[in-house]
C-alpha cells in the first residue's frame, strides 16, 4: 500500500513503519497509509531557518510576483486536485471553496505587494521627531523573522488551510513547515507536489510533514511562529507547551466555535430577509457537510417566529441531497471518516439531553450513488433548545457536522446575551433590514466575535456569506475561538515580521528606511530629477528652484479662474479678528506656483502626474512675498505594467515651499506636500535597432549560421521579417486577424512591456507545423529585399504618421505600436541567430 509522503530537507520521503490506513470518505476504500515516524523534526526546522535566507532577501515586490505566478500555475492543475478532493467527502462546490479559495489567498496576498516598499523589509508608520529642530528622530522598521512558520492544520480544509497561512508568511519572507491533519493530508500532498515541481518557490520556503508529530513544538525557537487550527481542547494544550513559554514563541490559535446567527425581529416571513436567513442557515449547515469552524451552530430567532423558522428550515433541508460528491445531483457529501461520524453523534446526544431533535435522525439513509454504511455519511440534524439561558449544552458543545440548534429570544438584548454565551466565536451574523437593530447588535456583540456579517436585501447579491473568511479581513476570535488572528491583509503579514524602533539623525534614517526623512541632508541632482528614469532616482535626490514673487494680480486672477472667493483672498476689509494680516494667497495657488517652479518642461521619463498624497499650509503668504521650492525624492514605489503604457514606477516627491524673505521670528517653511509622478523605467531588455545595427546584423548572417531554436533557416528568418514590414507598410492587408476579439486588447498590451517574445510561436499566416516556402533565389537576394522592405516601412510612416495598419496577431496598430513590435521582433530573431552584440 502506498504512503502519503513528506517533503522535507529538499526531498520527498516516506515515513517509517506501516502507518495508519486512510479510507475514501465516500466509498470506504483503503487507498493510502500515513505515518510521520522517522522524521528528524529539529533538522527539518533548522533546514527551513537556514534555507529561509533566500526568501528573506527577496523584496516584497518579488515575493508578491512569486505568489501570483504560483497561483496561476496551480490553477492549471486544479482539475487533478478536484479528483483527489472527492475522496475527502467534499462536493465540487465544497472543493471549490477549499482549492480555488486557497488560490485566491495567493492572489490576494500577492496584490498586497503594492502596499510595501520595494525592499526586503517594511517601514511602518510616520517618522517621529524626538528633538526640537528634527535632528534626532525615530521610525519603525519591520524585518522578516529568522525562523520558520509552523502550521498545524485541521482536516476540513487541506488546501485552503495551508495556502491561507503560507501566502501570508511567504509575503513576509518567512519559510513554512506545514502539518496537515492525517485524515486529508493526501490532498495537501498533491498540491505541494505541484508547488515543488514548479520551482517557483525558493528551496526551503515550504516543507511538508504529512500528519501528526507530537514533538513538533519541542525544539521551536524564539524566531519561529506557530499557528494552530483545530479543536479548542487541543489548542489549549498546545498553547501551554513549555517550549512556547520558555522561548516566547508567538502562537496563533483558530479553534472551533459555537457561531450564532441572529434573525432580526423585523425579518418576518414574507420579507426578503426571512428567506435569506433560511437559505444562509441551510448553506452553513450543509457546506463541507457542516465541517467548518465558521458554520452556524446556533440559530437565534425571535420567540414568536420559532415555529415559522423551524418549518421553513425543515423544508429547505428536505431539498438537500447527499451521497457521492462526484455526482451533480448531490448537494452534500460526507464527513471525513467514520470516527468523525461517531463523534458528531455523541455531541448531538449531549446537546439533546436538554434540546430536542426536530429534524433528521441517526437512522440508516439512502445516499445517492453510494453505500450509506460504507461511507462516512450523516443526515442534517436540527435541534431545538427552548430554554437556552438555563441549558448550556448548545453553547458549549460543538457537533462538527451538519448540525445546528434553534433557540428563541424575547428582545435584542437577549439575542446579544445568547450570542455571547458561546464564550467567543469566529463569526456571527444578523439578518435584518433595520440598520438600528444592526448597529445595536454589532456594537454590543463585537467583544465576543472576530467578524460580524450584517445580511439584508441590499447586500445579499454581493455577500460572501456568514462562513467565508476573506484574505483582507481578520480571521479569528476571542475566548473559545482561540484569541488569535489570521490573514487580515497587511496586518496578517506583519505577524511574521519583527518590529524594531530605530533612532538616529534624519540623514541616517533616510538611508536605513529608503524613505527621505524631513531635515535629512539633500542629495543635489546633477540634472533635473524629472530627467531621470525610475531606476536612477534615489530618495534624497533634490532640486532647489529659482524664486517667484507672488503679486496681488496673481491672487485676484487665481480667484477668478477657480471661483474661490474666500474673503481672505478677496475682501481685505474683513480681515479684522482673523489670522490674516493682508490679502492672502490661496493655498492651492501656492502649490500650483510651486509646481510651476519645479516642473521640467521637456519630454522625458516622467509620464504623468499621479496624484497628491498630503498637503499642509503652515502659515499664510501675502502679496509681494517671494518663494522658492525644494523638490526632493521621498520614496519610490514599484508598479506593475498596465495596459498600453510603458513600464513605470511611482515616485513620491517631497515638496517644501519657503518664504525667501522671512524674518528671524518667522519660519521660512510655509507649505509642504507630497506629490506622485509616474516615471518610466529604463528599457534594458532590447537593443535599439538603428539602421547601423540592422546592417551589421545582416552582415554577420551567412547560410551556415545556426539558429538557437526553431526550424527556420537564415533565409526563412529574413523573408519572415520582410513579410512583417510589408504588412506594416500597408502593402499586404488581405488577411483576417487571428486573435479573437475578446482577447485582442490583452494581446496588444504585451507590445508595451519589456518582455521578450515567446520562442517557437506559430505565426498565424503560416500553416501550423510547416515551414513556409522560400520565394527568393538565395540569401543575398533575401537581404536586399529585406532592406528594401524596411526602407519602405520607414518611408510609409514618415509620410503617413497617423496611419493604422493591421497585424494578424495584434490587430490594428499605430506607427508607435509598429515600432514597439519591430524592436521586439528584430531582437527576437536576431538573437535567435546570434547576430546582436550582448
């Protein structure tokens, strides 16, 4: 019998011994064994810490792009994961939540790279002035911890449970050791095999111990981070592990919880909210066969609506089909194994000591396409607890399956009290169209919940539902739920970073943080900062402008232009009792005038004004005051290439406006702002193909020149480029555009990036798999014809600069787009034959 494997220390290995049999949750078939014996846990953890350097040294941008690439790669293999997931008893929809929900975490965390600097560590918050005059200051940086993230996961989400945690620690630059629960570790193994084979992650970023190792915490260190998802009882034991206490190891616990869903008093039968509530409860009871830590366990409704809800829920549950999750007609699959079936039954019996079962039973049922006895099947169970304030079983016992308990409340205060009786939950929800009810419940129940969903007719279509944790939101809860937090966007990433306060001079801290700090030394630019490409601009690079005197006419004209006739600018008779002494310049005129002083008029790498991030007016400026400006690079932020624009990054500029003639009693600094510009990046991928470079390349080409790839001969390559020129110059246009209309825009956008063309691409005007027939007698003739075609192409666009001609792949193209394609195309084929000097 095969074993579920482990990936440790750079290799796939089997655990020692026969191990524990793992059965298909639906058929009961024995298909793998699992054992984690024989693994040297201390060595595994140390391997991750040592190899983690590669991940720690990557910038946030590089890590984010790595996650994005991994998510796309996994999507290509998702069909195989679904096949494995059916063995866990999950339906296709259940598997979608687990598998593609996990991929979604990778995508979501990848996008967070935009909120971090393009360096391996983060700079948090604003600078702090620790002295008068700002020569001694502080800031906070956050660096990746030097340890490993140890993730101990539950059986119910073998893919999502791994990726929602790993996406966060990888973004932070910390490697992971993942321990999935043995019941479903085979699905985690399947995904990890694809991840490792892709080579996308640096070695050591992910290790997998399939199953349980009770000694996993015995050798953790202070730089490690431990997360746990599972039962509250197990979590409490782990939380008090002596090693965690001795080393002060961060421990995040996300445990099962008795989540409550409240039906608002306004949501009576016949309202959209009543129907939404019934649907939500049914979905949360049956999704993943109720094996969700966020499922609705307590259904809290107004006492006068108990019968209505019980009947409506019964009818909704009647429509739930269960059986083989591979079948389309099956809505609910099975529990993970027979042991879990017995556990759920025992927990239901405990609750039923005071409550009554009003829907479902433990009798043998008819599972669609499966044997009820062989599979881990159980029917949905609804209990009713009429005295929830005196009987606590439903508030403390969780049946981890398709089970919920209905209970009444008299008023909203009672509903809040019942929700709190769960002693801390991951999530609660309230369905109401009364915003006052929603506010009162949310504010008063928030102390006991990690997340609260308010559901009504307005949000229903877009709502992600009661039981769906989202990467951008905190996932966790107080008390019984574990007291921990996972995910939560940037906040989640910071959990794996060490925060450190740094103190020093503004100049020193500028170098450390990569962000210009006010009062730091300027780095005088040799030329105007706007003349530099994004890569060549550095924080602190600065320009001091010439002076400008603000006249009374300037102020009046600006007011007339903008219609800003605030009294301080227009009515000097009304200044008494104000902070103004004379006619005052508009604040936005000061910033506009500052821009006029520092803007570089020539065309250059600065592509656009990207916005204004902050602006402060520190004191008034009057007519006849003279100002100058200091423009300094504050920070650089990387940016993905988008649409039809050349690759660029964002530069934040710190703008200081000074009153040149300020007296000693006055502060010369009168205004500050941070403006953003989009600055083009250098193009270093392609050689610019001037006529000289073109002629030299052709001179090197002989009939004996060999291609590095593809089946083209030198002459084939020349005739192919000639065809491209004749198409561009409008000589050949009698063909159809091969790219489908819906994909054309995305394909056109690739012209603007700095990525090389793909090798072995089949040009659509040629027959696939066949080399086209040559039309010229020899290579020399082909060279002459190519030069002739290139010249005609250049002359065509010189005479017709606004012309648009079509290309079989890229559709209709302008002169500039043909230039971009020509540069890529010539570099592609000239490099294919080794004709360019590298």
